[in-house]
C-alpha cells in the first residue's frame, strides 16, 4: 500500500510502509471490528435486560396489569382515586358486607383505599383444588379492614399468608375439623363456605372472617408488632376489663356471649369482636363497660352508623384514621 505525502506544493516523496506496519494496521482494523462486535453484543444484552424490566414492571403498571399491587400506584396517580376504587372493589363488597354498606361515603373511600394495601402484603393459596379469585382476596381483605378501620396499623404484618379451603378442613395439629385459624407461623386459614355463610347472616353473631382476623390482630399485638404507646395502653385496659368478664363467664353458665368465648382469652376476644359488629346494641346493653373498652381499643363504634350513616360523628377515641396509610 502506497501513501503520497505532500510537504510543499513542489516537493513530494513516496512512502512505502514496511511489512510490519501493514500487519499492525490490519491488526488494528481487526481489533476495531472485534471491539464493535463485542459492544454490539453487550448493547443487545443490556437492551434485553431493560426491555425485560419494562415488560415485567413498567408496562403492567401503565396498562393496569393483573398485579394487585399496581392498583396502589394507579390510585395515587389518578385525579379521582375514590371513583377508581369504587369501580375496582365495590362490586365485590357492596351488598355482601353490611358494615360497609352502612358507612358514610368518606369512610367507604377510606375502607376501599386499604383493600389493595392488604392484598399486596399477603400471599394467597387455595387448597383441595380451590382456585383463589379476586373476589375472595377482596372479601377477606375487607374482613380485616372492617376490624382495623379505626386504627393506623391495619396490615397485620405478622401474617403473610392466607390459605383457603373449600369447606371445613382437617387440622394436622388438633386432628379435628376446623372452619378457620390464625397460627403463630403467620398464616390465616379459612373455610371459604363458612366465611361466606358468616356474611350472609349479619346478625347471628357468628362470622369466621372477623373471628380469625381478631385472632390475627391479637397475636400481632402480643408479638410486639404494634404499634404505638396509645394503642398498647388501650389494649391493656381492654385486657383488664376482659379478664374480669371472662372470670364471671366461667363462673356463670349463662352469658350474652356464646359459650365458646369461655375457652380462653384469645377466643374470648374473637367472640367479642363477632358480637361487637353483628349485635352492637345488644352488646352495649348487656356488657356496657366491655363494649366501651372495645370501642376504645378499635377506635370505632358500630352504633354510630349502623342505623343512620349520615349521623356519623368523628370518634373521640384515639387518633383519626389516616387518609394515606403507609
């Protein structure tokens, strides 16, 4: 290969490269081609990773994918999150949970706002061939939200798994058939047919969803996950009053609460919660002190809106419910 180098308009000379120079230039060209090839491969690989991330996380958020957790982002971005919440969840709840139907509009939005947070935090499984549907997730979340609507920490963070059975199931621990349980391993187990039955009759003082969520709240509190000094103080006051009534119940066979409440203090609390929501007027009439302490503990009074939703007044118990739960 010849190169003509011009020094002046009148003087030129011919440069003849050595074989070593030719080889070096060829090597440099090959290296450049190899570098470009490697860069292209790396670029394609990086683009593939980015595309996969977009496809897995960003795109589903934009188009409203199947992930329940995405809803919490969407609700924060839209101008009217209340309307979106109603479209997304009210169809599953309205007419099925009397407590929700009786709430004033502002508390309905607060109730619905908490549903996706709870669902996102839990893993759901079906047993014995039962397929877990969105409706099942929403209704179970609603039972937890009903119990905790008046307190700030509503996630029940110790409990990470919700297990559904089609009907009563045989417990490996007790060897008996159960309709539900909340255990120290962080699982809430529910017989779906019994859960539905509990909400079909809203005044029979028997509700598996509320009963098991009450156990979860009790265990979560005892595990030290709660919450603030104010709640802990209310919980202690509740326990003091509850122990007194529990002792009286064991001494006297007849009682307003169903007999299962006398099993132990955990069952006493769970049965009280069922009566609190399904027969609040009777509860207050028969056990006024215990009823008041439960109102304080849960920071709500079902009698405030059970018959006249428009007459709801802000509760005087504890701090307000946050509009943007964390």
